[in-house]
C-alpha cells in the first residue's frame, strides 16, 4: 500500500480504515465521514472488510465511499491486519489507513472525565490499560498511512480536519443546508433553532380587515409590509448577517443550520420575511429549505 504523507481527497472509490487508541477520536472522525456521505461500519472484523467491498461493488456504483472502524476490542492480531492490507491492494478501492493517537495522559484524562471504562483497564489501572493498548497497536500504527495526534484537538478541531481533507471538491455553500422556519411566538419557539429573529416590531397585517385571513405569501400582505421601510431594512440586515456567518459555520464543519423567524401568530410577518430571505439566499447559491410551521394555525 502506498504511503501518504497527507490526508488526501480521493477520486472514484475510496475506503477509510479508522483505527487507533481508544479515546483518541476515532468515532468523532467516523461520524464526520458519515456526514460527508461515506457508508460507515463500526467495529467490523478485518476478515469481513473485503467482503463488504465486494458487496458495495455489487451495488451498481451507488456506494463508492466506505469508512470502517477497526477497534482493539475486536482482538484483531497484527497478522490479520497485515493480511487485510495485502488483500486491499488487489481491490479497486483507494484505501487509506488512519491511526488516531493521543498522549497516555490525555487519553487517561478523557476516560476519567467521561467515567467510561477503558477496554483494557477492567482489572488494572486506567493508565496501565492505555499503555497496554499502545503496545498491542504498535505494529498497526507503523502500517498506517497517516497518524493523527489529537492530544490538543477539540472535537470541533478534529471534525474540521476530516471535513477539509475528505470533502469532495464542490461549492462551499453545498456543504451546508439552511432551514428557514417561520413561526408564531404564541405557539412556542422552534426547539432546534440555531438562530432566532423576532419581527414583531413590524406593522401587523392581522389588524387590517382585508389582510387578516391572508398570509405572508399573498401579494397583498407583501405589498403592505413593503410600504414600511423597516421591512426591507430587517431583511437586508438578516441577510447580510447570514452571508457573513454561514461560511464560518461551514468552516467549523456544521452540516445543518436552522434560522427561525417569529411574529405573533406565525401567519403574516414571519412568513413574508422568511420567503424574502429564502429568495436572497438561493440567489447566492445556498441550499435552503423553507418551513412555515404555524401558517395554518389560528
């Protein structure tokens, strides 16, 4: 297997074999790859990995990115792992073995803070368990294409690293799905909001007899609100803020971002503002999902 000095974006069919020390961030990387569209399998015995590849080849090309975690708890021997690497050379997948590591002290600290039991420290001290695992994995570590030391990494740092090197070449805006939710405060705040704006300061069409039964999607309501300068001002300010912030969230590896726009009942002002923001964001290349949560409620 060809050694790689850097994590590389792969073309065609790719397989990421994730291994390393317990508590070093393997499963954080696993989840990040899953977010990037990899078909992920946790704790798969090495002898079954070639069979998994054969099954995906039979999928007609629907699965071309795989990620597998090989964990010390499986009791895999060094010879089994070497045999796997030899077999992978014959298969049409670009394979990368990534070994995640951290200092003994940092690994012990993480386990101590989370109060989890280290797989090799059931009958010994935590630090001795970490050191025993390091001995068992020394040969596998030497065979890895890339060793990532996460001693000084936060969860966000590690996710960002994986995103940067495994994300397919595409527009940066394609990596984030923005959901706009219009709602009424009297029906409660959406629980999954990442950002929330209150537009109850705008004139309320509900008090206009001709507009009361209409919604913010109707042209009459839109025209009524557009007559007031603060409507365009708030649309512009929210749009500018999102245009600044969304790339920052993408850089941190965020995949979904929900912006909630609230008025009193969720039928007029919030609906109109959310639709105006959707138009602006789509024009700038963002992927947008629009939800009018309360538009049909009284």
